[in-house]
C-alpha cells in the first residue's frame, strides 16, 4: 500500500501517514463496515480515497485523479505482491551484497564502476552479484524472480 501511495504522494513520510491513517479508519469503523469482496480491495479503496482527499486539500495534483488505479484489476495486486516479495528478499541480503546488487541493477552501473566506487576488486563485485542472484532465485517464486529480471536494468 505504501508503494501505491508513493506513486501519487510526493513525500514518503506523507505516503506512509496516509496508509497508517487508512488502517486507523478501518479499525475505528470495523463494526460498521461490511466488506462484500476482498479486504485487500477494500483497503486499497480507502487508500485511494485518502489520496484523493490529500490532493484536494493540498491542491497538489501530480496526475489526474481519474488515473488512479482501479482496484478491481487483480493484475495490479499481482505486481504489487511481486514488488513486496522482491523488497523482502532484498532486505535479507547482507548489506554489502545488497548495495552491490542495487548499484548494478537499479543504478545500471558496470562491475568496474561498482568496484571503483566501493574500492573493491571487480571479481569481488562479480562474485557478490552472482551470490545475490542465486539467493533471489532460491527465495523468490519463479514469477517474482522473472519479474525482477524483466524490470531490472543492468549494464553488466
């Protein structure tokens, strides 16, 4: 939910606040709420409305409000689930290995650029990236791992 909120709200602290406010609202109204479909859809619906209210009250519109994702589309949840899985797996990596992988995959740096930046050998970078990929392959389901491979950009 935070990832969704961050797409529309400029500051991550405010995005996190909107998400926590949604859970508080749901908790406070739990006895009155009648959820007919999924809880996940309902939570995202509440968050979507909170984002709209945020934009209206702050008069800060980064995208047309009509373009906010409609939560009836399960493919959106699949994508968010893959991001969540990936984020959790990345956080299980040792700090140095995670940093090297992020520099290669998310920043598009080459082995040599990473080695120069971290003052380590190129072979160390190569070994750490290989271990990171192996770890991700073992700890992500096949669809999430493929999603990672397809969405990452690398100049290695």
